[in-house]
């Protein structure tokens, strides 16, 4: 535990904020989002709970900012991974499958990000003020836009559908992560009766397959043009 002196400058305040975020990230290496408490976070960072609340209005506000930070770090690492994996001259569906594979495997390596994404709507977006909610949503829109830019770089056929596809990718990733991590009780039930585990998901495989299907469907939509109909007015 680190004990801090009172922050007197903006630089010192930013150092304090980053220490709180770093401590929360380290805690999520040991526990789930639901198990992380503001009391324990305060103890580990070396601040009174009231002092932590000077920097973040709630536990959820800490975790939303950590989600934004992890999301940006993930996106920043993707260009090199995508460039190495995607075949530039391949047909769109092949490039789409390669894109999905990179996203699924890269997210598998970022457990904290996946934990936070899975808790985003149901937990983290509660117990926050409208100001924090708006700030987080603006950051999320920027993060989706950054991912969509990468998608269009390798799949220009997506066109205007890239942003919607990338927003859906984030929602799907959080949902699959939740279902791919069954509770202790569920694992015990699976062990007692293996037939119950028929629908158990492997995160990487399931996410890769779902994203591949989503991309293929979106590509099909972009290639489909509505038929122009003329109305006989009798003139």
C-alpha cells in the first residue's frame, strides 16, 4: 500500500488518479468486477475512501474510466496485428474472417477489458451522475469510431455499416464473455452431468464464429441494393 501526501498541483492530482486506476486494474487481476469494493480499493491505494471520492464519484466511475483506458490500449495494439493477419487481395469474406479472428484472439488476451465490457450496461452505467454517463458515452463513441476506421481500412466494402458493426462487436464480446465463464455451481452441475454442458461456450471460438457471421451478413447487406419500383399513374 502506498501512502500519498496531499495533492497540491494538477500534475499531482493526475498522478493520484492514475494510481487509483492502476490499483483497480491490479485488483481485477485477482477478482471479478462485482467483488471489487471501494473500501478495498481505498485501502490498497493508500487513501481514505473520502479522498478517493474526490477523484471519482463512485466505484462505477473508476471502472468506467478504466474500461475506456483499456479499450483505447486494445485498439492501439490492433493495427499491427491486423496488418500481419489480413490478406489484402483476398475476397471480402476471407478478409472478414481474418478480421474476426484477430479481434477474438486479441480480446482473449485482455481479460480485464472483457470483464468490464460484460459489466458495462448492467452494472457500471448505474450509480453514476449524468455528467459521468455523458463523458463515458462520448469516449465509447470515439472508441467505436476508432475501431470502425480499422474495419474500413481492411474491409472498405463495409462502408457506412462499419460503425454499427463495431458497436455490435463490443456488445457481443461482453455477452459471450459472460456466458463463457460459468459459475462454480454451474461447473459442478456440468461435472455431475456432462450432457448439461452441451451449450457451454469457449470464448475465443464462439466470439470468432459470431463475429465472422456478423461481418459476412453486413457485407451481404452492403452488396444488396433495393429494387427501384415505378408506380403506374395511368398518365
